[in-house]
C-alpha cells in the first residue's frame, strides 16, 4: 500500500490530459461538449453531479434521471498534445480552441445540444 506522501507525489507529477469530452444521451442523441485542461477531473465532476441529482444543466439532469446512467456515454473526443513546460493557462486556451473547432465542424443545432 502506498503512503500518503507517495500518493501525493504521484498526483503532483502526473501529466494533465487536456482536450474536449462529451456527455452523450444514447436515447435522444443529444450531447454536451466541454473543454478542460484536466479532463478526468472534469468528467468525474459531471458524473458525480449527475449521480447525486445536482447537475447545473437542468435539461441534462432531467434526461439522466429519466433515461438512466446506462443510456449515457461520457468520453474523450479529442486531446491537446502535452508538451513539457506547458502550463494550465496554455492548456485551457488550447482546449477551448479545440472545442470551437469541433463545434463548428459538428454543426449541431440547439435541439441536439444540452
């Protein structure tokens, strides 16, 4: 079993995974796209809020409650390549630029988005 110090060092030395992820309703095909400089943490936050019924997007929460967790896919769409020396500001900026590009290429109308 790892000590607290080992776990902390492991956490602090991990490379961030930045990019764009989606939450997709497999029943209605509606999606929520989001950019983040730390996708695993952000995805976990969304999943936790949905499970506890406290998600800020009320429409998404309503569908989650009605359709059930098993009818949703939370997955990474695209990653920002990590370069040694990158900081969170650059990763945030690059992830948001990637989100803009993906939103334009997907050309989703408002009825298909959360």
